[in-house]
């Protein structure tokens, strides 16, 4: 099981989660972060670091945000890994 970045990260891109990830599974584009579901080890350390509550375990993704499961897969395939904390967009 993996974790999923959802709607609240769009336009925010707070990267506190990146610093605590032990497997470097976060990827970055211009508007959001994405989690590579094949790299995520389901440790959950990123969840409390997100100030906008954008990260959910796969099984707990709200029903109205299930599109983000695929968006994370696609985003992590096309975007580079982010390894360091940056200033958030908002």
C-alpha cells in the first residue's frame, strides 16, 4: 500500500514531507508533489508533516479524491524526484 498526495497540495507544495521520507518517493512538478506508489513503503511519517492534510494512505483517500491515486502514479513517472525542502507556493 502507498500514500497519496491529494487536492490540498495543488498550489501549496509545502515540502516538509520530503525531508522525512526515508525512501525518496516524492516527485515535484510546478503545482504539486506526487508520491511514487511503487517506491512508497507506507511508513506514514509524511502525514503529520503536511500542514494542509493533503496526504492519505491509499485505503483512506476520500471518495471525491480517488482520481489522485492515478495522478500520483502519472506525476511520479513524469516528474523528477525532490530531495530537499523548498519554500512552499502558498
